[in-house]
C-alpha cells in the first residue's frame, strides 16, 4: 500500500479510495510527550489542508491537517486512553483517523517516503 | 522565575512551528547567543531552542521523564541565562529599599528573599531574588528582562551605588528530594551544606582539577522541591556540571520540565503570569511586601499597591484544575457559564497529577477555591474548578524541619 507524506509531517496510507492518516516519527520526536489527541468525528467532511485533529504535548498544542480531501470514517479510539501511542508508534498503532478520498488526484502533490526523508534531513 | 512556553496569544501551532517557536521570546530580536554550557548540553543530547535570546536545552530524554525524576530524585538545570547582579556602594541598603518593596532590615547575612521590581504605578517589571552578601547584595533576575532591569536599576539607584553584572558566572540549579544527598559530598564550606535551610546561602568550594572552585550556593529554586542554586565561574561550569551530573541521583533536566515543575508548584512566570499590567496584590505576590514596607511605603508604585491591599484587587491570579486531558494554554478565555470572567496565563498537562492545570486571572468574585468555571479551548468548553496553589505541595527544607 503506498504511503505519502506532507511538509506538515502527516503521513497517509492509501488503499483504494480509503486511507489512514497519522503524524510522522519526526513530528512525534519534535513534539515530545503527547498527553491528549483531539480526533475528528466520523462522518466529518474535510478539505485538503483543513485542521482535523489537535495533538497536545506537554509543550504545546499542534494542529494536524488533512493531507487530502474526503470524509472521516473513524478516529483511533485507542488514543483516548493511550495518547502516548503516538510517541511509541507514530507511523503504526498511533494512527489518528481513517477517511475516504474524494479526489485521489490530490495525492500527486504529496511526497513519497524518499522525498520526505530528504525533506526532513534538510530541517 | 523563568522559562516560558509561548508568548503569543494563539496557542495552537503547526507541527512545523514546534522546534523553533515553542520557547522563543518575541522581545529579543537577535539570534540566540551561546551560554557557557552550550557544547556540554549538545554533547549530552540536549535539544536546544532559542529562549530569552540564548540557545538553551528544552529537554534531553523527555519532559515527563525529567519532571518525574526531579520530583523523586534530583534534576540538574542550567539557568545561566538569568541575570546575576552584585549591587554595592555607599548607602546601598537604603537605595535598594527605595527601589524594591523589600525589608532588608530583617535579612541576615546569606539570607535570600523574593522581591519585585515595580514601575511607578505598581506594575511588575520583574521578579527577583535578593541575597545579603558581606558588603552588598546579590540579585538574580530573569534572563529575558535582565537588560531592562539593569537599565532601570541604573536609573533609579544613586551614583554612589554600583551595579556589577556578573556575566562571567554560570548558574546551575539542582532540585529534588535527593539534591542535598547528591551535592553534599562535592562541596566544602564553613558550614555543612545540610545546615543551610530554605532561602539561605553561603560560600562553598568544589574540588576542581586545577584547585578549588568557588561557588555561592543557596537553598532555593523554582520547582517546589528542596534544592540548590549554584553560582560558579563560567570557565569552570562544565567541570562542575560534570561532577554534579556524575552523581547517581542526578539527571539533566531542560526548560520544558522546569516550566511544568514551576506550574505545579504554583510559581508564576514573569511575562506570562505577571507583567507590567499586573500589580503585586492581584498577582498573589503581596507576601513579599511585609508589614513595615506596607506601613511606610517609599517604594515605586507604593500608592497603588497599598490601595490594592486595602480595597482588594478587582481580579486575582488563581489555580484551575481541569477535567479531562485537554490542556488549556495561555490566552484561553475563562467563563462563568457563558460569560467571560478571566484569561489563562499559563497551563499545561501536570505530569504529577496526570491532568491539565492552569493559572489564570479571574474577577475576584469568582476566585474562591471550589468555584466551578469553564475554559474555552478551541471552541470546546472544558470544566474547571478553582483550586488553591500550589497544585503539588512544596517540600522545601525549612528551618527547624527534619
């Protein structure tokens, strides 16, 4: 399944017209200890670049943006009790929400893993 | 008395903002300067951020781990960005009493006292610690305000009184219940380190590689724990920091945990929980102005401060305990029902209490402990209760205590 990345440090893994979204390992390492994740409601319609979620760390609250447009199908319920999953497994069990895509063409604007790694290396 | 999260009124950032802006002080325009332990922190994994114009470590292993370690063992902080001043000269005592609402007549040699730098209308320009040395006074002021403080003091102190900025001194803080146990074997002095009580200081020496290293050590800090603040020559800072960090009780702690520790301890942060727009009474800091100074006045802003003491302030700095896990941060509006009654000045997740806490100014009518309020966080109304501060009890080594 292809995985894409944004300059705002979100990842999106696409399977057909459905996708899973989270923040990257780099993002979690920069945020530090995560204490709360505000998730989008199932059924919410989101536009590319909209703020969909807020990740609270000890330091600050940070917006997480939708990498593409579509409709939210579920938030990661495990994060309600274990927000620290985003620290321990940001690109796996610490995913934030699942969504359907309304325009798969938007994926073309995103980076693949190699391009994202090069981008982070420059930061 | 130090660190800051962000000073902006917005409290939501991009993920992209995190490293750069989080601890940035917008008052300081130039790029970050290096402090004596810059390379030392980097070599030990400190994540450096711009704070008060200096590159400072915000964390090493992680804020929560460092916070909990300080509460249970001992954390070593570098606070060399703070301003260390030595004030001396003919008439220094009377001159300082005219500049600060402090009572120096009861401050013994080596005694440390909290005070405030006020403007003519009683607005708080800074908070600071004043220690009596043999021939003058040693002041520790906030890093972000030290240049303004020095300029202000130069203006109001008479010419016969000299201000020395001790900018060739570093300042370390060792805080936590095992701080004394960790530091005592490393220092020698005319008195045993253990015999220092809270808010007392004395001269000690560390055994350095090339001979003794002089240190001024006071039993004080900004975490609510027992602990010490250690002033040493900048050139010896790495060597002394090495000695302290090598003690098994000690781990390195950055500015992030310093902020969460002081918040739990109910200690206000200058520039956030008090500014020039606040007078000491509403800020809950009138304890630093004793009976004699209240009666006699004779310090900047005395008229307004005394009026606030007599009539009670219109608003007060309070503590809020918040339900759920979402933190409320600086700038969030405090509501009684749907009506705004105040503003959060600092807030975050409390690692010790495992819930969000905040400081806020609210109208005095709604400041009593037990009052149920709400905080608007990004359109969500969080339930909050006014609680007494500190949020986590202080554990100072007070005189006469075990």
